[in-house]
């Protein structure tokens, strides 16, 4: 979450997708806005993710963004155990 008028530097381990849940702003220079089809999702490449990426809130409410990573990106995070097959 980024408060109105604030910025955040994102650096991650690899490629991921974002979903803008609430608010509007810029993500790595691209305009993003929640509930605006075509502006509410981005795919961040490996090269961009590994370098500081500026996230800016240009709106008047909190900018809330969810990140979705693939299975082999953040190997150091705790994983849920798989359910046994039925």
C-alpha cells in the first residue's frame, strides 16, 4: 500500500504480475488505475523486477497493489503443504 502523494521503490527476485486493487498512480513509469480495464494489470519482466522500480501514488486514496509470483521466484518464503491426492 502506498499512501497518497508518496512513493515506494520495489525490487524483487524475478518476473511477476501486478493487480491494482484500489487507487491510481504510476508503476515503473506506467499509468495504473484500479477498476479501469487495460490499466489495472501489468507484467513486470525479470530485468525490471531486479532493479529499483518506482511506484507512485498520484491519487487521493491509498494505492493498493497485489503482486503474483511464479513458483520458482521466491524460494525463501514459507510454502503451504500440498494436499494429498484423493
